[in-house]
């Protein structure tokens, strides 16, 4: 028990507090922009108080994800925000909508398993499952709470977002992959093709330019704790430009 507390204290001291909150904010914006941009186009949209629980849930998941990315050796500190995300999901959605409750339980469950067995999930399958959960949890919950319905056309529109998550979170899951450059390049090409299914306008071409720039940088500088903000900013920029309304 004493060794566990000592490990927790040391890992707590190793957290980069200066970059923690900016990273959490950027990650939350990446999750929220697409459903928000979609919701404001629907005349019947109502932003209810349930979004407060969802934002608190997002903050906890983003905090855990940032800590896991920062301390890849396995950080006990990430368990605290993950536990809080369970509580926010239970208090906000268990009694209101069981579907949303189950949907929002999946990301923290997956991150908890990744925290305990991170190296076993650092492969293309682990990356895809993570990106799929990120795409179909918070964006779908945000949309359903605001618009009160879901359509297949909206889910199809999330394909570029899925590939954005795959592209920018690849370093976390493929850091030790010998074929990283090849896999990341393939994801980048698939992402650009998916982007081209969006309405063609100047912001879309700027988003493609951001993806190309990001791929060039990823080949030369793997995201580390000291530059994670820069890559999260690029991800947010690519997301906003791709789904600009």
C-alpha cells in the first residue's frame, strides 16, 4: 500500500500542469465542434442543462487521456478522472436516457483498460477502436441531447472526424510501430479522400493543407508532452476547417 501511494505521489508530481489544462480544453473542442456546428443548423435545436453533465464528463475523459498520453508507463492519476467520468455519466444520463448512458460508459472503460494494458493496445486495431469510440460517443450524445434525434446522414458525416481521430491519435497507439510512417500516410490519404466528400470550399482546402503539414511534422517530430499542445491545436484546426458551416 505504501509503495502504491509513493508511486501515485511521484506520478502526480511528474504531471505537466502548465500544459494540462490547455490540452484538455483543445481536446474538448475537438469533440464538441462537429455536433455543435451541426446542431446550430437545426431550427428545433435546444441546448438543455443536460449539456452541463456532458461537458463535465468530457473534461474528465480529456483529463484522463492527457495524463495517459503524458505518462505512458501507466499512471494511477488517470484513474481518478475516469472514475469521475463514470459518476457524471450515471448522474446525468442513467435515469434520463439509458442509450446515452451506455454509450458514454464505453470511452472511460476503454481508457481504463488501455491504462492497465497500454502496450497491448498500441497497434492499429487499438487505434481504430479508440477513434470509433471517440466519434460515436461524445459527438453523438451532444447531438442527441440538442437535436433530439439522430439520422444516418449525420453518422455518415462523422467519417472524416473518425479519420481525424485516427490520424492525430496514431502516435499514442503506434509510437513503437515500425511501420508508423506507412500507416500514418495511409490514414492521411484516407482522411483527405473523406474530406473531399464534404462541400468544396476554401476552408476545406485549408484543412487538407493542415493535414499535409501535420503528416510532414509527424515524420520528423513525434508528439511528446512538451509539444502535445501544438498537435492538439493542429487537430482542432483540421476539425474546424473540415466541418466549417
